[in-house]
């Protein structure tokens, strides 16, 4: 009973993490339009996020690896979004 209750909670947390990642990626595609239209290139943003999150109780190496994957996927989605938008405008 205890194990199944813990697993149920873990599954709900996984669902929340998934939903939050989807929301983050959606916001990422929205911000790329603004950044693109205003020639904004912020090379320090990722480092500031890593610094902020790396100061918490989770292992710093884990945080850096996880967020590096998230940043990479965000950039990929932004690239695809811009290409798709450009193609649909033609």
C-alpha cells in the first residue's frame, strides 16, 4: 500500500514536470519572435539560470546537465518555429 501510494505521487509529480516543460517550451517559442524582431542575443541568460538553480539543494552537476538538455531542446524548437513561420509567410 505504501509503495503504490508513493508511486502514485511520483506519477503525479512526473505529470506536473511534463506539463511545466511543455509550458516552458511554448514560452521559448514565443520569446524567440521578440528576440528575433529586436535583435536580442542574451549570452548570459543560461548562465544566470544555472547559477540561480545551482545554488539550491540539488546536485550542481545534475542541474547543469538537465538544464543544458532543456536549453538545447528550447533552441531546437525555436529554430524549427522560425523556419516554419518563415516558410508559411512565403
